[in-house]
C-alpha cells in the first residue's frame, strides 16, 4: 500500500448560505491553495464575500473556489 491518498474536493454551499459561517478553499495564481473561514456576507456576480473573525472582508471569485462547506458558528470568547 502506498502512502499516497486523495481528498475529494466538494463545494457544498450556495447563495442560500449567506449569513452562515463557511470554510472555503481557493486556488491561488501560484497553484497553491489557501483557506478562508468566516461568515458568507454575499454571493453575487460570481464573487463571494467572506467576513473573517478579524473583520477583514475577503472577496473570492467563484471560478477559483475548489471546495467549500458550512461550518459551526465560532465559539464565544
């Protein structure tokens, strides 16, 4: 058995998830992947707007999104 494994990348969010906390993986121009976790504030004209817990708004073109899912709300401090 080899030490290699494959992960299944699935986008399981939609515009109906606006207002919910999500985890999103995107492919960067370098070919690397980067994750964004936060509240999905909007999804319009092919752009997702995700608000991170530090207040930063990250805009992600849906064409570079490779995986996404709804995650539980952030625990209280």
